[in-house]
């Protein structure tokens, strides 16, 4: 399991470095759906959209895998630390043979970590971009059909990258969302 984690993390580092360039054409930085946050919630959302639609989905996050990768409880688990409160996650984990048996009402973080690694595999690493912090969301108030413009800061280079998306799904804690400028 540790070797798989290291291999996936290494792949992310390479992929993120490839995306760091800001010399994109208009088509290369436009996505059908952008999911902000790569913890269990964001990855499960991306996977659902990929499985249920033919939309191109990308996930951007500062930390791939969220807190579960570092053996900390994700934000959503802090309020309700049990698989029984997260039926969609539980059903998916069960289908992969990952234990969702609660111990004294709390989720086993190793099982949650295995679940997150499986989500990363399902979403596919090439669609997950780590090391990016969302700084601004711009909308065209005159044209509701216009794409949203998302500004990300690449934490490794300090450069800013603009991404356009038809739809965004937010899967980040409220304290991170409070730092985002909306215009």
C-alpha cells in the first residue's frame, strides 16, 4: 500500500510540473467541469461526474487526497466521523472491498485512506492537479452561458494560472472558500 501511495504521489508531482506552464491556448485551459478539492468529497464528486456523463472533469487542489492521505480526518468526517453518515461513500467503498466497519462510531482512517487512493485511481491521476490554490472566481453577470474564470496559484512556482470552466464543484472546507475572491 505504501509503495502504491509513493508511486501515485510521484506521478502527481510529474503531472503538476507539466501543467505549471502558463502558455496555454484557449482550448487547453477550458474544462466542462472543474472540481475544487481533492479529498474524499471532491474525488467522489469527480468520479460520479465522469461515470454519469461524458464531460471532461479536472480536479484542482493544494493537497491531493486531502487530509486522509496524511492520516488526518477530513473536514466532512470531523462533524460526523462515521461511514453511516456518508452513504454514497460507504456504498462505493464497500463495492471496492474496503472495510467501512466503524469502530466505536469512528471511521478507520487507514480504510478511509485506502478509499481515497482508490478514488484517485478511478478518477485517473492525469485529471488531478495538485499544488494549486484557488484565489479567484470571476463570472460574466451579463452572460449566464459564459464560462467561469478561475484563477489558481501554483504553489510550487508562485505563478498564477487562469482556467475556464462551464461548471465548478466546490469540495473544500469553508475556511478555504473564505479566502477566495468572487467577482
